[in-house]
C-alpha cells in the first residue's frame, strides 16, 4: 500500500469554505479601515465653521455674564444672578428677561 502524505490529500470542503470566508473577512476589514482613514482625512481637512458673534454686548449695571448661547435671530446671556437676558441679533436690543428661580 502506498501511504499518502499531507500534500497529496485533498482539502476538506469545510476547510476550503473557512479559508475563503477568512479571506473575504480580511478584505472587508482592509477596505473598511481605508474608508475610515479617508473619512477622517476628509473631515479634519475641512475649515471649521465660523460662528457669528456680536461685536459688543451691553449688560445692565451690576450684572456679570456666566454663559452665552445663540439662535438664528437672537442671542442670550445667562447672568450670575440667575437671569437670562435675550437680545435681538439685528440691533442688539434687549428682547426679554427671564428669572431662573
């Protein structure tokens, strides 16, 4: 009888399937990694969006600003005495005052 070496034995079907599956997984991971690098480069190479801030804000006497937020046609200042002052963006006039407490 002739002994067959490992080189001459046919590869089992499930092993061939597993080898192809791992190869496809490797290719998918490489493509995904390249896509992530491409997205990071594209995202971080863009200019940051500029925020239009008012040049000057006049607060009532005796108030200090603690926080600032803005919308399309307004901006608001939160003061350290628990008030929210809402101003018009167009002319800088005080639109509304809210007491937080």
